């Protein structure tokens, strides 16, 4: 191991990165774009569900019931239909995703039998929005039911009162239920996976593809020196990206940061070592840039996006998939970040996650180092 | 005669491209392996549905009413009671450690207030470090509370004036989930995944293919042959178009046969939608290849475009929940149209009479991308 040789390799790599300023710029801008999208555009909270109404009863009472849907943020009444085929067309064309059909004898049924039912047709081709929309509609219907029950009692002079149960939820850790706040950790992890695995997977593969690897092999530089020298610049880029991400999230979007920056950067470095080693390992194995980047995408970006608990909660996945997530570094990293940002957890609570991440890092570093042979063919 | 020569040149070019793409077992695998794996991950892992939210209860009232409320929780498939505690501190610590997501605390006097005909409030601590789960759980809470209160009220009226109990007015909501009766997540995700994978695969392959020749220097060799530029472009795009068609067929088969997603619309409309979208993806890929000098550049640029396109396509989150500006912006996103088209054909079974505006917009986009990239491309070769 020689310090000068490592520095020489690093210098060569830095030169190569700097000569392609556009790639470097994009790499630094990607986290900002992602944050902007998650901050302003994408909302996991379903609101303003487009609603279509077909009131076949047309009485004061049915209108009164439907008014309850007007007064809320959850629904947006986009159409008043006057025939069933029109309802079908609106749903088919995606004009509305929920349609309420009030039956012709709604008011009369309610008066004579006490029971009346309203049809809620859901466009369940978007199953998620459909079930959330259904939940809202049910809550509104319940509110309406208890209102008319109270009126009914008063009319008859019954002294039952209005016994009801309300929940007073206090939300801990993310008080305003900002989806931004819990997406930030995921964005950080995703960006690091991209920087780490994408960029590094290309560096070695590129040398093979262009034939410069032969030149590198003929020099006295050792394989460990190549590894450290090549990865170091990307390590710096990765840490810079983390800082940009976390800094923007906290200062611009007001995401709370309750833990320690030291833990954040310590764990980020650990995660970077993991993705960098993985990218390095892939690039040594793939030997073509196309193959390397596709494999890197598959090995790091996808699991980070899909299986880390970033968007889809892990405890809702099938058990087998949950087992698979146990070996995914991104899962531990996202969990650590969430704790550091929102809960401000002490290091003791984070220890199991950090240990798991460190173990994976150790395995991958060894794997990456072993895979590289200073040999042709 | 000249036409025959042109056809012959294109044939040779196609032959070269196919050999180049399919020669290496590594690359061969890349054409369908990653797409298949992603399809399976999405089919199995991606679910927005939230069930069995873990919950801890502290019952300080300990009356028939409070136990009744708790039994409403245990009977609901939305909640799973993981712990009954006796101290308030246990609730706080459990939430901190992440043992459970909800902590319900029923105060003493709960039943008394209900018996007086008053509203009773129940304290709940919600771990909102995952805001989506928290929101959904809060929604479930109010449903459970509402059902409980309704039943309680009707029971009481029944006890006071039994003969009137059946006439207590109540409105029910009858849910009719159309197109996806079981509200299955995989039915929702699978059609969209096909569009996403097509975009990523075809755009990347096309962008790579041209840049690779430039980077290795074989582009010059191709250019000294008598091949014309448009013949070269055709030779570069046709193989990827065919690969895209093959992959789309494969993913459709996996989606329908393995995941049981119904294909209710006409298969010809599906094919048309996929092909128009493939042209759009090819156009984008070609455009990227004119913008990039190295494969690294083309890949990073492609990635830069892919992420926002996916996020704003309505694939994972509904477009109607986005701010108006982004809703309008999404019309320029071919992925938005193809996701809608795929979902509509698979699940709704509608045809061109409904989908023509999206098809048209997508076709316009494809035409624009292809012409701009071909113009730019010709220049970059000169």
C-alpha cells in the first residue's frame, strides 16, 4: 500500500469526473429535483377525490345528505348526473373515481323503515385511492346518520342524548403528518444508491470497455490501491449529496431534524461504503457499461425504492418478501434516517440497525476486494 | 433498384444490430431479466393497503362500555392489539421503541359520559414517522369510533323504547368497487409497471446503443460504409422496437397468467397503445443519444428524466391529488398516458372510444421526439 499511488489514482479519477461537468452537475441536482417533486407535487395523502353524484330521489332530505360531501376537502364534486348510463360513462372515462347513487325512495325509506342505503360506485382500477375514498365516504355517512338520529330523538322527546366516541389523536414525531418529512430519508437513500452504485459501476467497466484497464494493470499499482483510489472521489460526492439533501429538506422544507448530525453522517458513510462496494463489485463482474449500470439499478436503486420501507411499509408485505428485506442495507439505512430525523433517537435504539448495516458493509468490502483480479481476460 | 439496395443495407444493419445485442449472454439476459424481476417485486411487495396496524391499549375505565370499544378494535381487520398495558409510561416507551404504532388510552369516566348521553373522548398517540400509515390509521380509528357509537345509541334506544328501535334512522353506504372488485394492489400496479419498465428499458437501450458506438469509435466505421443516415437510424431503432414488443408481451403474460390480472379490453388496442408508447420511448432515447458523448452521460441524463416522469405519471399516486400545475404538466408526460391506457384496457375493458385523446397525445409526443431527435441526430453525425 502506498499513499502516493492511491492519491495518483484518485487524481486521475477526479480529473475524469471534472472533465464531464454535466454528469457531475446532474448528480448534484438530482436530489434537489427529487425533493421538489416530493415536496410540491407528489402527495401520498389522497384528497379532492373527483366525485359524481346521481340523485334519483331529489328530495330535500337526499340533498341534505349530499351536502355533507360538498363541505369537505376529501371530495370534489365534478359532475351531477341525471341518468345511470351517464354515471357509467363518467367512471369509464375517468372523469370521477367515486360515484354516489341515491336510490329513488331514499327519503321515504328513511322515514318509514328507518333504513336507507346509498350506492357508492368506486373506480377500483386505482385500488388505493378507491379504498381511501370509500373510507372518507363511510365516515361522512356515519356523521350524517348520527345527526339525523339526534334530530329523530328530539322529535320524539327521547332522552338518549348524543353519546358518541371521538378519538383525539396526538401524532408523535411528525406532528403535521407531512409526507415530505418521512419521504426525505428515502430520497437521501435513493440518491446515495444512485451515486454510489451507478457511478462506480461504470468506472471499472469503462476501463475494461475502452481498453485502458490494460494500461492500469501494467503499472505497479496494487488492487487495493485501485479500489480505494477509485472509490474515494465518489465517496465525497455521495457525502456532498447527503448534505445537500438533508440541508435543503431541513432549511427549505422545514422537515424536523431531532437527532445528531454526527450520527447522520456516520451512518451515511457506512451506507456509502456499502453501495460503493456493491457498485465496484458489479463493475468488476459485468465488464460492460450497459450491463454494469443495469445490474447496479437492479441491485441498489430498486430495492431502495421498493423494499426499504420508504414508500411501501415492510410490515404489510408478504412474509417471504419481509425476509428478503432483512439482507437489504437500504432497509436499515432508511430506518436509521427516519429515527434520526423525526424521533431523535439515541444511539442505543439505533444500535441493531447500525450493527446490521456494518455487517453488510464488511461482507461487501471483502467481496469487492476479492473480486478484482489484476489480470487480463 | 435503389430501393432494393436500401432495403439490403437496412437488412445488413439490422443483422449487425441483432448480432451485437444478442451475442453476449450477459446482454441477452439484460433484455428481459431485470424487467421480470421488477415485475415480480412490484406484484408482491408493492401494496399501499394498510391492515393490522399494531396497537396497544390502556383501559383505565374498565367498564362494559370500554371493553366493548376494545373488542371493536380486535374485531376489525385494520387493527391488531399487540399489548394491553397498565401504565401510561409503557405506552410512551413502546411508541418510542416502535413496538406499536398506536397507543389508545381510555380514561376513567368514559362509560359515565356515554351513559349521560355525552360525547366521550379517547386519547390516542400515533407514531407518525410514516405519515401515510398514520393518516390511514387515524381514518380507521374514526370508523371504529363511529360504528361503536352508532351501535351504542341504537342499543340504548332499544332499551328505553324497544318498540321504536327498528325505526331509528340510519344511512348505509353500499360499496361497489368496479373493475377491481377485491381492491387488489397487484391489479393496480401490474399494468402500470409494464409502462414503466418499457420506458426505462427502451429509452436506455436506445440511448446506449448509439453513444456506445461513438465512445468506442465504431461509429466512424459505420459512417464510411455506403449506408445512409436514415437507414442507420432505422437500423438502430427497429431492433429495440421489436425487443420492446417482445418484453411487453412477456410482461402481459406474466401479469395475466401469474398475477391473475384480467385483460378485459381488446388486445389490439393494447398492442396499439404499447407500440405508440414504444415509439415515444425510442424517440426520447435517440434524443438523449444526441445529447450525450459518453455512456455515463447518457445514463445519468436518462435517469434524470426517468425519475420525475415516473413520479408524475399517476403510477403510484393519483394525479388528481397533485397541485393543478403538476396535473397540467403531466399531460406532456407520455408515461402518464400509457399508464392510464394500460390500466383502462386491462381493468376497465374500455377501447379507443374512451382512450383516443391519450393515444393521440402520446402519438404527438412520439412524433415530436422522433423528428427532433432525427434532425439533431443527422447533424451530430455530420
